[in-house]
């Protein structure tokens, strides 16, 4: 499942979920830059839905297309009965990865502790630098 979101303007690091598209049967198509007013864009088709995605650079666009195509290939090898999707509950981004934060001063509010605890994760560094890390880059960094 591809979930498409946008960053909220709230002070907390959160995403607003706009929708989801099934990976099975999804196709990604590069847009003709001479015909498109949006630079570094590509189209995602899934069933009867279509979204236009614009990356901040050609390199980021290439990484997104590669990652989405890889996810589509991977889901083809999984039986439909084996696909399980987590709930799209409304929560702060990456809240599942947040620890107890015991090493943070007790005078801070719970939300301040949460932000201090997770401010150095890969996702949050990318958030503040307005950049993306591809699956391949992330995998390489873990090795």
C-alpha cells in the first residue's frame, strides 16, 4: 500500500494522510517535462486513481521511482491472502519508534520529551533538510 501524505503546519512533526493506493497493479510513468509545467514530476496510476508527484530534484525523482517500482515488484511475489496492512490511525510521525525518553529532564512536557527524543532519527533529519533517502541508501547505511 502506498500512503500519500503532506506535512502539517503544526509545530509537531506530523503528516496528514490524504489517501492510499494499492501497490498491486500500480504503474509509474515519467511525465514529459516539455509538456508538464511541473519540473521533476512523475505520475502514479493505481486502479482508477492517478496522482502527480513532484520531486525537488531529478536525483530525488529517480530514487522515488526506483523505490516505488521495487515495492510493486515485491508485492507481486506475495499472495493476496498474506498481505496485511497496519491501521492508518492518526498519530504523530514515527510514534511507534519512540522510546520512553527516561534520560530527558522530567520538567519538560511529554510532547517536548517526544520531540527531544526523536529529533535525530533519519526521518526527522530528512524532514528538516527537506530531502529524501531511498531504500537503497538506507539499506547501505545500515550495513
